[in-house]
C-alpha cells in the first residue's frame, strides 16, 4: 500500500478553516496500519483538531519513537516538520528541538511500549521539566510490531492471544504524569472522537507539559487459544516453506456516551473495556483530587476518560531556565558565543 499515492484533488465544496485550508490539507500519507486500528482514529482526531485550531502546518513539529504508534505521524500533517527517533528517545530529541526553536508547536506521539518501557526515563524527565509539548501515548497494552507481547501498561490478570495471563502490575502513565507535575493531563478512547478532538485541541493550546493517554485497541491479536482456525494453530501444524501473516479487516470501534456515565465496550478479541466519562461538575484543577479519582475508579475496574487535570497558570521549560525570548536557531554566532568575559562571569557565579 505504501506505493499508492493519496490523490491531491480537492473538491471545491470542501469546508475551509480561517487559513483557507481544507481538512485534506492536514492529512498525510495513506496508513499502512491494520484496518480498524485505533491509531488511525487518533490520527484523524489530530487532523481534525489542527484544522479546527487553524494551525499553520509549517509551525508544527511532530516527533515519534519506534512502534506502530510511532509510524502514525506519517499519516497526518504531511506539510509539517517531522522526525522519527529511535526506540524510547523521542522526549529528549523533542526537548532539544524545543530549546532550539521555541516558536514551533511540538507534538510527541508514542506508544505504551515506547514510553512505559525502554523510554520511561525519557518520559519522566520530559514531563517533570515542563517541556512545552503535547505528548500523546497511543496505548494498546501490547507490542504490536513484535506479535503482541504484554507491554508495561497491560492490566494484571489480562490474557494474551496465546492465553498467557499477565502477572505483572501495570504502569499507569496518567498517574505517573500527575505525580511528575504535568500541567495538562487527560485520558480518552480512540473511538470517542467527540471527546478526543477537544482534548487534543486543549493540549495543543496549553503552555507546558500536556499529556494524553489514549486507549487504542489493537486489532491484530484477537485469535483465541485453542482455535484450530487460528494463525498460531495453523503454523504449529503446517510445514510451510515460508512464513506469512494475514490481518483480517475489522470495523473501527466507536462509542458515544454522556458525561458521568460508565459503559462497556466489546473489543475485537471479545474482551470488554469499561469506560467512565467524567461528571460535568468534576473540577480538574486539583492535582491530588485527580490522582485519588483515577485510583478510586481504577479499583472498580473503570478507565476514567476526559480532562483529569489542568493548571491554567502553568510555566514551561523556557521560563524555568530563563532562556532568551529569541529562538536559538535564529541567533548569530556572536549571540550564541558572547566571549570569554561572559564565561568568566558564569563561572564566578558558581564559586
């Protein structure tokens, strides 16, 4: 599918935003993810959010790591800046880019394997430093590119497609982000566009470390143990000259439910996910209350979605470091290297 180019034709009746851009102008290449993957729904929500916010594509920088989630920046905002880093290293590259040019909008896209395992240290320090960014984790609880092993966010007691039970306690990235000092924290479900788009818009508009944990079902690993028609059973009983894999098409999972309600959503593999949408009178300005609220509902087996916490007076890394208002990448050599005298003053201040 990667060889198929997306048509550039724009129908004249397509609605435009204040910049005279259509939604198509915010799209990227054709997705190569599995049909029905929740990650594609997140990409669509990002496209919608940026179009509604009238974001100039050249003012946005999108960065990612490794994994199914980290492929998605290729599928949205094709006219923006982009950089695909190595596994787990997206936060530090984003931090460096942000320090060099504070005028861009920074969007980091990662996965539960990318951020909660090999990249957890990077995630921790980017959040605690208050880097001005929107950090989205597309959370499916498995390593999709390496055939569905448990990730660090998989719930204890959940089973893999092979019937293995996960005995490890999960890492709650929302709870971690709250504890680390993120100033905008939310959780959503990839199929709930009505909730997800506003959350992304709020995160992009927020100054400081904005974190969104988006539950995004993986459609590839829904074969139950014991089925004689499953891929694993056929492989075990087949003397094949090569190895092939087929991902069946699935319908996108979409939900629509009111604030304050709890619903159960059946996944492609038959498991059920309980979602609880925040009450209209929920106050997201209390960090401790937000942490308690998440834990209370987690104990009930519910995944709380919505804007969990926001600090309207948040400061970012540039404020903490007292950096120049002029982006570093626009400075000349004399400004970047003020000379030996300035260095002597800096050294003297540490004595």
